[in-house]
C-alpha cells in the first residue's frame, strides 16, 4: 500500500485528481527503491526507512522532506491490518503536502484546457484553409465555364490568387500559433517537476489532433 494507492481509491470518481495521480505514478513509480519504506517514528512523524550502507540488517531513518513529495507518495507503507495506521500516514502526509497537491491538480486542469485549445485552434485553422482552397477552386471552375467580362474575369483571377495565398499563409503560420498558445499555458504552471515533464512533451502537445 502507498499513499498514491490510498488517494486513488479516495478520488477514483474525480477525473481531474485521478489524472494528476496517474501523472505522478507514470513519472515516479519506477524511481522508487523497493527497499524504501514509509514509517512512523516514535514522535509520530513520517520517516523514510532505508537500509544502512554501513551495517548489514540495520536501517537509517530520514525525514520525508529530503525527498520529492511525488516520490514519497509512491513509497511502500509496511503491511498492517490496522486501517487507522494507513489513515494516520495519509493524514500526516496531507498536512505537509496538501497545498502542493492542490497546486498540481490545478496545473493538470490548466494543461487539459491547453489540449482542448490546441485541438480547437488546429481545427479552426484547417477549416479556414480548406474553405479558402474550396473558394479558389470554385472560382477557377467558374472562369472555365462562364464567359465573364474582362474586368470581372480579372477580379475573379485576383480573388482566386488571394484565396490560395491566404490558405498558404494560414498553414505556414499554424505552427507558430500553436507554439504561442502552448508557451502561454506553460508559463503559468507552478509545479516545477510537472513543468519539466511538460517541456519534454512539447512536441507531443504541438502535434495534438482533433
């Protein structure tokens, strides 16, 4: 049992929190040493119990403050039939890190909005591009089947050229528009480790599709 497991059970119906906890699991579970345990010391405080590097079969107890809180959340709590012990561990952890968790969930919500915005922006750009191309094609067909006056014909040709230029400009500026949106959202992310992870996923965010 871990703090992450307990929070997952408590918040299984909350999609936002479940998403945040899943992100912690994906990024930190593999980093936890199997020999590390989350225990309660004599003063009722949470400590990390780790094997001593100097003496065999002995352990060293360190403050959880020496570790990143997502890592602590993934550390194993010794098995016990006393449910109150698990609740106590969770309660002590939340006393220390509730604000940071709330901030993470807020940041996760921001990124979910970012993803929606990126998809909508891409769809809007593509729609405008296709509409411009379509109008250009219709204009070209009209020139072929209708005998326009020279002035009208010139206007049609100019319009066709402008529509195709517009579609080209829109597509060429698409990447920059998406990057500006992403940069704007990332600039307000407060959880440092999550922000670093998002930076690694920058290309993925840019390539989101509807």
